[in-house]
C-alpha cells in the first residue's frame, strides 16, 4: 500500500482525490446531521445524568465533523464553515436515516420526541462509525487516518454508551421492549444507505483508503445482531432513497435551516 502523506500529494491523482474527497464528505455530513439531532435532546433526555452524557457525545461528534470538514478544506473543497452550513441538501452525502426527526413536534414548541428512536439510531450509527474509523485508520490517506485515530479515542466511549442503553431497554418493561422493537424494525427499512460508500466505493478500496462496503456491512451486521434481542427477519432497506447520491427528505431541509440560523446571522463568526 502506497501512503499518501499530504493533501498536495492526493491532488496529483484525480481518481484518488475524488475517492478520498467523497469518503470524507460522507464522514463529515453523517456526523454533522446526527449531531444536530442529538442537540435537540438538550434538556429532554430521560434524566440529568443522561442529559450531560448525551450533550457531551453530541459535542464530541460535532468536533469530529469539524475535523473532517477541515480535511476537505485542505483538499481544495472550500472553507470548512461554508461546507458545513451553506451547501444545499442535494449536495449532502449523509445517510437519510440520520436526518430523521426525533419525533413529533418541535424543540421550541412541544417536542414529543421518542427516546427509543434516539437509542436505536445512535447505536446503529455509532457501531458503523466505529468500524469505518478502524478501517480508515489503516488506510492510505495519512491525514484522514490520523483524524480517524484521534476520533476513535472518543468513539469507543460513545458506542459503549449506546450499547448499554440498547441492552437495558430490551430487558426493561413491556412498553420499553415494544417501543424498542418497533424502532429496530423501522430502522431495518431505513438504515441501508448509511452502510454504503457511494459511487466511488470501488476506487476507495482500490486506493486502499478504506476496505469494501461489503466487509464493513458484514462487520456491522455481526455486531448489531449480537446485541439485538429480536433481529428483523427481512433484508435491510433504504426506503427514503440514497443519501450518498444526494437523495434526501424534507427533514434534512428543516435541520439545515434551523442549524444555520445563528451562522447566517453572522457568517464571519468562528463556529
């Protein structure tokens, strides 16, 4: 495997540059949108300790997104702030399931959010993110591998947190078990595109930036099926489309509009 040590070296090979750029957009946009949905739980988590823990995880995850956007800036994609806040939904690469609203209502109104959704979504996502980061940390693009290793120092704790919630709620009251099972079945229909690497997947693997999407998905399935009490007896789907190809829902539009309110009020500020 030939290591690519700098952004300037990556720019010398158009195929390599396109593949690594595509992968970093996916990483950045996934973290960005799930962080936003996490921020909407501030003050609404089941108890004060969880409110603090979830807020910390969300802040860490947004910090990871910042590092990924800064890598894109180094690759010539534009300023990190602009990439995070000003790109249109069709230009985003995040999985559709990650943009899903937390429940009925709105944060500043009557937020009838569902904790079962938060737990299932975060566990599924953090499991796959852990697997991706581990693969990337051994990849050929050194700047990205270094960021992955740094993120993994926090990621282990993020995953352990949500895995604990998954196990506890699946052994809790009848209502908790029922709500968890409903959200797991729902996620099985919606999580599929998160597991994909998009149109550049083959080049990502050929350039040894990351392993194949099939291998990543296999590791994810092995992990989650060992944790889920009742594994859905059906294939994974992506009923909202493929976010890796710019297909998104109105929920993403709502999230981006809300998140950018402060940024748009003063675009010279540092976020």
